[in-house]
C-alpha cells in the first residue's frame, strides 16, 4: 500500500505505520471520508487541525503541499469510499487512504462510566489507543459503541463518535464543556439540523426517545438500542441522518 510521508509517496512500512495501522509517534490527526476520490468537508477538517497545531506549537506543512499530497495519494490508492487519515507529528506528515465499508445496521450502544470528571478536549490527537481499546471492549460484548458517563453523571461522547439524543421531542447534543471533541459532523448538526446544545445527565437518558451517532466516517447513523432499551428509529431520525449525509457530500 502506498502512503504519503513528508514529501513523497512511499510503500507503507513499520518505520512509519504501526501494526495497528496508526502512525508511529504522537501528534494531531484528521480522519476524513472520501467518496469517488473526493474528501468530504475537507476545509472544515483543515481548519480544525490548523487550529490544534497552532495551539500545540506544532509546525505543519503548507496547505498547498497538503492538498497536493492528498491528490497524489488518492490517485495512487483509489477507493469508491475511503478513509483518508492525515497525521502530523514533530517528525513527519503522514497520509493514508484505505477502503472504508459503511455500517449497514443501526447501532447497539451501552453506557460506560469513568471515575473522573471529563474535561474539554479541543484537539484530536494520537496515539488513540485508549479510545480504540474502549471500542474493542464494547464490540467484544456485542455492542457497536459506548456512551461515556463521567463522575458527575454527565453524558459525554463515544469512543469514536459524538451523539445526539431526542429527549421530550427535542434533539440535543452535549456541550464541549462536558468533555467532548468538537466533531465536524456534530457542528453541521448544530448549524443546519436544529440540534440543541445542552448538558445531558444519565438520568435524562430514561426519557430518550431516539438517538444517532456522528463521526467523519459514518457521518450519521441511528441507534436502535441503549443499554438494551429499544429506541425509536422514525422518519425524523432517518431524515436528519440523510440530511447530514447530503450536507457532507455537497458542502
């Protein structure tokens, strides 16, 4: 498999990519869905990673260089639907593009409690092992994702997803101050789909009528059960998920 390292396409190797498929070292990254070799919402992802790099005093290549690297990589590794990952460390700029398969079924999720108070996470950083371990544990138990509950009882985010919940007829997503990453698709849901930002506590989930998960790869997908409680997947849920998919394709 061809990957981009700094200034050129090279063959993937353990020097740059670890056994779990992630870049060696630490830094900031963006994961971007591609369809027909077009990165979705690329400008939003670029703004987020540039802001993170600035705040973390991390030097990034010029934007033209990054865009040229993406073009060359997608030509070398074409996929109808792909996962484009851009990673930036103090040592290297690495980009990979691999086949991505959409999740076909609605998601089964459970809550996961942590003993600490979640703090705001402004930056998408790697290593990403804690998140991936949490996701792997959930899948080994027959779930597709988790919803993390902090020591204050606040609903935060999933291992690799943001969530929105329909509670008493209103779509709500937790605020960044609850300890969640400012997801690109989450921002679209707030801006374009009338999703309200408000603190959600675990006790509020008892009134949850429906939910959907958001990420830059899956975009948006309905949740069919939470802690084995069946949730409604009605026209409203399907419509908002479809709207987010369309926005990701066209913006």
